[in-house]
C-alpha cells in the first residue's frame, strides 16, 4: 500500500489545525467541552424524537435573524446551554442556546441577551489551537511518527 507524500502531509496539517471553539454570550463563558455536552444532549433528543421543558427542547430553530451558521444548511435545532455548567433538564432554559443540524453537527451558539423581540444574536466564538495543548502536541507527534512509518514501509 503506497500513500503519497501529499496525502500524509495533508493528514498532518488537519491534525495540527484541529482546534476547539469556546463562546462568550454576554458575561457567560462556555468552554468547547460545555458546548459539546449541550450539543450531545440535544442530539440525543433529536435522534429519539423527544423533547423536554415547557418550550419542548430541542425544537426547530428557524433562523429568522439570518445568522450564518458556519455555512451549514438546516433544519436546525436549538437547545439551552446553561451558564452553571449543567445540562438542561427541563427547568429554566436561560437566554443562551446551542444550535445543531438534524444530523447533529454543531452550528453555533446564540443568545437572547442583547437581542430585541425574543430574537437571537450570535455569541462571540474563540477558536483555540486546542484547549489541551499538551494532548494536541502528543497527537501531532503520534501522527508524524505514524506518517513516517508509513512512508518507510511503503517505499
């Protein structure tokens, strides 16, 4: 089996560029892990076709504000993300939401804070190379090592 050098270098670049997004919604700060946990909770309900709470979350997010959701196409679903770090369980949803697609791809973090007429505004996203930099470096070293081994044995 022969892999081209271009393929191996592309693989290394993808791993090196992998990062995580945190979000700021007003005073609330959400780590990439918190966003992922909320998105996963929403995904579970979307896949099961179930909902919780007075507003039946997750429910369809119609994007009447025309927010660019990472260039993704709907349908979209909104799910509360809570500033206390807990997963929404049907109580007060608070002002902030994670948005996912029907196939559970995270599409954004939105907030009612600072918006009018119950609309949403985008939360500020910050992409970092990785919130666990030593782990990312170890992963990169492993991929480089494996790529070198593939090149050696493929030659």
